[in-house]
């Protein structure tokens, strides 16, 4: 069974989700003020966390489409 590689768009979106998690963790740990004064509030990390979840969900879409296409090719 020949597997397709993970689509580039999925990789980019998952990488961006990972990058969004870094300031989210920093804000929740109370270190957001070191990055920017607006990030001093711990709830600022919530925006980064929601963004990371949205980016990961968006990255899952091309991945699922690629897997479904592979399944169709294998069935044919």
C-alpha cells in the first residue's frame, strides 16, 4: 500500500498551531508581560489557545481529504 505524504498545507497549519501554543503557554504561566505589556493578562493566552485549536482544525481538513482520496484510489 503506497501512502501519500502529508499535504504541505496541513504541515504549515499544524506548524502555525504549534507556534500559537508557545505564547499561549507563556501567557498562562504569567510570562506574557515579558513579550508585550498587553499580554500581561493571563486570559490573553486564551486567544492564542483558540487560534491554535482553529489552525489545527483547519490543518486536519486537507489531511482528511488526502486520506479519503488515497482510500478511493486503493479501492479502485
